[in-house]
C-alpha cells in the first residue's frame, strides 16, 4: 500500500482581491492574514459574499490576487505564471467545486473517473494510490462500477473527492461539499474528508456556511467583510488581531450599534469594556 504524501502549508499575507467590471470595483478580500499548517484541516466559514470562496479560488490558482502574498509550500502562487499554476494543480493542489457533476464525467463509472484523472495527469503523479486501492481505502468500493449519472448527490460528492485524490495531491480545497446534502449523505462526506486528511496526509481546506459542518472541523476561520474576523479552535472562539492591529467585534456584541455610533472603550479589572455613548444611536448620513 502506498505511503501518504505529506501535506503542504499555506501562508497568506495581507491578501487583497478586487473584482473589476464596467459597473465599478468590488473589494472581495481586504488584507487576509492566514496560516494553515501542513497536514491540518481547516474550515473557512462565513455568509455569502464575505470572500471565503474567493480565498479558496486564490489558493487553487483559479484567480490571481490583486495584492499581497500567497504561498503553498514552495509555490509562490501570487507570483506564478498560468503555466506554473497548471503544474502546481497537476502535482500538488486539487480543487473540488461545489456542484459534484462539475468535477466528474457523468457518463463514466466511479472507477473510470479516477482512471481518467491518472491518465490526464500522466507523469505528474507522484506516489498516487491505484484507483481501485483508493476507492477501497476511502470506503467507496461499492460504487466503483456504478455510472455517475445514476448516483445520488452524496454519492457523486464522495466520488468527486476520491477523483480529486486520484492524483495524490498534497492540498485538497473543497467548496461547500455538503450544501445540497442531508442526513447520512452529509455525515459520510464529512467522514470522508476526515479520512483524506488523517489517512492520506493531505492539507484540507473546506469552505462552508454551515455551522454544524464547521463544528466538526478542528479549526474554523470565520471571514467577514473580506477579513479574518475570528477563529474557533477546540470549541473556543478567539478574535483575530489584524496586521493593522484592528479587531472585528462579535456581531452579537454590537448588534444594537447603528452606523456612526459613538462608543467609549475603557480598560477595567474585568478586561476591556465598550460602552455606547448616550445620544449616539441615530444613524449618521
């Protein structure tokens, strides 16, 4: 049986991304600072439009950052040419899109899909498990000869993850893997991702808006308004101090504050206390 390849670390420093169109510019990321340890498993969480999928697409080399630094292992992704990114994707980084069918050949069987990935990557594959062995190892042997078009959404998502691992990547990026799943299928996908991380050694980064899914991941990084707002590690929440020493307060603690509110911040024996000043609750233009 093949030995797992070690995952790669991911480092983002002051990462910005701006989408430009005829209607103007949209700042999706506003100075992201993030480190993902090699071989770890991290969830990127946040509401729609907060920038988490943009960050995942930057990691996968689908788009180029507007400013800042992004490194995956020895790959300086933020400075690489399109051909170099293609090489990185072939050798070390796999991306699974939100819609399972977008990752698979629907007319082919699960086994054929894995074999197609291996043929497509050719000599770029290093240390890959044979397709039959990989399906067995990931608990998918029963789906090996089933045509993808006849599978349920959860089965397709599981095969999509297996296909992504057919090239033995050192980093697996997954966008909303359970967004269309419920019950047992959802649980199976979460378990499969854990197996890919623990048994195959890949660094796994998962985008999700589902608190329950994020709660099953050892580390959750919450993105809000294009910045890292807070992290949850071992069930404990931590606010993250940005490179400019700014912090994003928990939404629940400022829910009653309107735009333009004046607040007093004082250091007391119990810690830092924020008071809303009287007469500051009206919205300012």
